């Protein structure tokens, strides 16, 4: 199940927040794992044909917690 909300507060900026849960089954080992996750993403158009984007995600389960962040800056030619 996933729930997401996003919007474009300005012409140059888009943001999105999402959260959800998933369950996976390991048919070989016979185990099951439930994971809950949350994420935030943004895209920003900058002057001079520059583009900035980023995301952050946190996954939590009974076995481990994982956090990952991603960012990029690009120039369009």
C-alpha cells in the first residue's frame, strides 16, 4: 500500500512526499518480512539551464533500517 502527495508550489519547484508498506516472502528460507518506508523528493529548475533534484528514503523492518539519499545537479545544453 502506498500513499503519496505532491505539488508544484512554484513554476520551478516540484515536491512529493510518500509513505507505504510492503511484505515480501522468501519461498526458499520460508520467512516473511514487512517493510515500512517514507520518502521525500524534489525537482528544482534553476537559472541558466541548471536543474537540481534530490530524494531521501527511509526503510524500516524488523531486521534492519536503511536510509538513502540521492542528489544531482545537471546542466542542459
